[in-house]
């Protein structure tokens, strides 16, 4: 499984993701690219997009992208708030299917 972490997530979180290939948006050179264009790029190289953006599925037609999206629902972007979600997030990554959006957290 190939996972892309959105730039709104802390880079250190990448070490908590269990996948064959994990990169951040900035590592890919895609920082500041708008969501639609970012998802179009991501679907060519990744299976899953991990984000904290709860509005993404309302702003984009997710069925148009060959990519699963997992949204971490936490009070902040702080890694201390996100790490407790990673066990469930990793389970969601393992079961992810293209075009689906899953929410992990409260």
C-alpha cells in the first residue's frame, strides 16, 4: 500500500503509518497545490491519501479519483492528538478501496 500524508499533518506522523511506501506532500514537491489537482497527482502514485481535512469529500467528487481517503478526526494537528488514532488509521489503510472516504477518530 502506498500512502500520501497531507501537508496539514505533522511530518513525523509518517513513521506511524504501516505501509509499503509513505511520503508527505512536501516530500513529493506538491506543497500548496490545491485539493483537486493534488488528488489528481496523488492517484497516479498512491493508493491512500491521509488527511485531517473533514471538508475534502464535500469539496471534491471523490468518485472521480482512483484513491482512498482517510480522514483523521482529532482536536488539533498536534502529533500527541493524532498518534492515538494511528492503530485504527492503519487498519483503515489496510482495508482502503479507491474512491472511498473513511473517518478515524472521535
